[in-house]
C-alpha cells in the first residue's frame, strides 16, 4: 500500500521507478516531493475534435497551461518527456468530467480509453519546488505532508473555442523576507508556471477564505508569512466545469505525471 512506502524514500528516486509503483497500485497519493529534480506535469485528455481548440486555449494562457507535450490521437506514450510511459496508468489518480460534471475519480484509464483521445502534458509548479528549497524557501505542504492548496479565482482566462473559464492558483505561504528569493527561484521556470501571479492579496483574486481551498488541503500560515499565489495547471478542470465538453480526462489535483526530464531542462537563464 502507498502508506507503507516512505515519501522521503522516493524523493530522489528515478521517475521510472515511481511510475512502476504507481502502475502496480503501490502509490496513490499526491506526488509533491517525489523525484526531486525531475519535471512533473499536469494532464488533460480530450477527443480529437476538441484538441485544436484546447491547443489554442493553452497557447493563449501560457501561465496556467504551459505546454510540454501533445500526443497524437490514441497514443498513450509521451515520447518526448517519458519514453515507454503509459498515460493511461502511470498517474496515481485521474478525474473524468462529462458535460462539466465530475463523473468519477479512477486509478487508470484502461476501461475507457479510445482511439481518438489526444493527451496534453502541461507544466506543474511542483517542478520548481526543489529550486525553492535550494534557495532556503520553505514549502509548507511538503513540511505538513499535504496536497498544495488550490483556489478558483475571479480572474478569467483568454477563451478559445468552447474553452473559457477562471484561472486556478496554488498557494504557498512565504516568510516576508524570503519573498524575493521565492520569486527569483520560480521565475526561472516559465514552463512550470513561472513567477507568482499575486503576492499577499487573496481578495484581489476573489479568494475569501484561505482555509477553504477548492482543491487540495489547507496549510498553516504562520505569523510573518504572506500567501503567495502561482498559476495552476488545475485551471483546465475549472474550465471543464464552465465549458462543459462532452468528455475531459485530467489528473486528480496534486496527483501528477512524473516525467524523465530534469528540472533544469525547463530553466530559463
């Protein structure tokens, strides 16, 4: 069972090893802190007739939806980011949305896979957390063994075709003197959401209660710490609720795809 495997033991494992554990059903928990130094990715899967519109949506909204790879219809192997991986069964949990409603959360897609499905891998903020730690910036959800808190905002994405909806953000509380370090560390990774979109003013994003995230878990905010918000790859799930495509498959929030890419492959200097 996942609880029998130490997150610490997997912190520096190769992604192939962890994907094998996931495929065997031995890890079903969030992936934050796993395979440190490797790129993690959000997943969106759509029928081919909606794929072009979503591609345009991602290109017009690069902060929440930085594209890492797009597969051909029916392909389950992300050959550019993780050759030999299988997107149908190498994530801990998936979500299935039909007509904007969350229909199910499953541990593989074998029973519903179709030959017309196109997969999009999008950059994830878990990627830059190792850089934050190296810079001496605490990452609270890792400290507390929780999923990162995520919030649906009142800020709208640029629409494309049927795809329109609100920006989702992730939040990490940062000690005020360390905010410049956090910004500098994350700005180097534009393909993993990059620098924050807001610092210290949740109300400007329409967030009224930090203790009630829309996805993930609440975390402790200590005296002298400031909530800092980054664009989040769960945005397509909020968009699915608004746009109501007949079918959209995603990762479950916090349960990411572990690629073979090293973090520094995404770094901008």
